[in-house]
């Protein structure tokens, strides 16, 4: 069974936190405090337990606390119903990220198999109006939460594509080389497409079978090459071969899952997410993240850890209440931030509450 909650979190020299220790009891966590107090920094630290660059996509060095600049460490105790693990992530000698589980050095990907973490940040409000790359990353994070090996598939696809692009730029005529690389791209690329479709299917089922007041979304992946969704590896290889002369002219690969976009419709209204109101767009995002959490609960037997940065701020009182009810029924350790304690009054009795304050550039966490 997958890990479902943190029971301890210690941040050393991580951004505004010099030495912060929080003890958790598995209930949802409400964190409030003034702007700049250090709330999001706590969520960001937790997001580093999952593979990738974390929810702010920051460089390791940017998270080193100044003025000391001696490197940071995040120590946690992860808990399932019957197991606990000590997990540590810290900066290495070359500002690389070192991960250990129970004192043994391990990879980020291995940690990703142990703990599922999903998040929603204010930045993601731009998801529907930003370029396709941001939506693709969103789809890949969801896909990765269901299918951890998706990350490796993406790495091998991108590696092969970089190699093909290099050949194209050099106008190489080495046909054997092209064939070998396109073969690798086709195998990894078809897996990527298959994984994404599987993950979106799981999301759609989650939305269909649950009774929620959050809007249901119609999800589809769109490709310039219309029927890429039904490609077999062989068909994909053929397309790459056919496109080769066109791609030689462009100097890059013009077709494949690296061009896919996510199309989301607000089902009830039948309109594209990008034309929805601000509140509707936020509700759609929450709906997707909740569906992701329910899907993981169904598949893994445990809900993921959820990081919901400033999620309540734009919700009316009714929606806020619905969100809190969903979180309680999931049994998820949801970490929520807000500037005002009142945002959490509907969840007062069933959450742990912490106030974060800043004093001379140093954040402290006070138990409420
Ligand atoms: N590397 C760092 N070293 C020291 N302090 C840092 C570092 N990076 C960011 N900070 C400080 O952390 C603070 C921001 O913390 P954070 O983003 O967690 O605030 P917040 O409580 O979420 O605020 P808001 O309500 O505005 O979102 C800022 O004051 C910033 O200067
Ligand atoms: Mg913040």
C-alpha cells in the first residue's frame, strides 16, 4: 500500500525556514499567515518528495536559505497504516539533490513509487490560457501519479528526439542512424500516448462515478497529426520516416507526443475551459485534482498527499465547504494555505491548524 501521510516534517535552512519542525496527526493541515510569512515554502518542501523540480520548478540553489547559504535539508517521517519510513532530501556538494530512505541513498524515482503527491498552485490558474507545454506537463504529472514508469518513458523519448533533431540540424544522410533512433522514439512515444490516455480515462471515470458539486470536465488529448492517439509503434515509425524530409527542412521533429495538447470542456455548459469564468476555471482545476486523488485512492488503497496552495481564497463559502467535505471523505492529508484563519473555519474541528509568522526574514510555525 502506498504512503498516505507525513507524521513529521523538519525544514533546515530551506528558504525562509531556518529550523522548522511540524508534528502531524494525519488530519488535513491548514496553514495561515500573512503574505511572505513562509506558507508556500512549506508546501514546496513537501513537493520535493516527488520526482521533478517541485511545485515552483525552482533550482536547488534558489531554495538555499540566505544569508547563511549552507545548503538545505528536508527530513520527514512518512506513514502508512502499518509502516513508517524516514525520508531525507538535502543538497549535495554540487548543489545536486540527494535522497535517502531509512538512511539508504536512493533515487527520486524510487521515492516517487513510495509516496504520491499532487498539487494545485495559484500559478496553475493560467493553465487554460498558457501554451500547450504547460498543459502537457500537467497531463504528464497526473499520468505519472498513476503510472510511475511514465517518467522513464518521457526521458527516453526526449533523449532519442534530441538525437534525431541533432541529425536533422546537421542534415545527416545516415539512414541507419535515423531508423535506429526513430525506432526508439516510436516505442517510447507510443507508450507515452497510451499512458496519458489511460490516466485521462481514470480521471474521467473518477468524475463520472462520484457525486460532487465540482463541475465535470470532458477531457481529450489533441494532436496535430489527427490520429496519433491510435498509433501503434510501427505506424508511428512510418510517420516519422515519411515526415523526415519535411523535418530536415524544419530542423526539428514536427510530430509526436511532444506536440500533444489537452482539451478540457466544462461538460455541463459544453464550453472550452479557456472561455470559462475565473471561478469556473478554478472549480474545474479543483475538480481534476480531486478526481486524481479519488482515482489514486481507488487504485492504491490510499489517498495521495495533496498540496493546495491558496485554494480556498477564490472559492465562495459553499464551494469551500464542498471542498473540505471531499477532502475529509478522501481521508487525505491535504495541506492548505491561506492568509486568513477564517478561510478554514468550516474545517476547524477536523484539521490541524498552524500559524506561520515571519520575524526578520525567519519563518516560525506556531501550533494553534
Ligand atoms: N532562498 C531563500 N532564503 C531566504 N528567504 C527566502 C528564500 N526564498 C524565498 N525566501 C523568502 O520567503 C518568503 C516567501 O515565502 P512564501 O512564498 O512561503 O510566502 P507565503 O506565506 O506563501 O506568502 P503569500 O501569502 O504571499 O503567498 C519571502 O519573504 C522570501 O523573501
Ligand atoms: Mg504563498
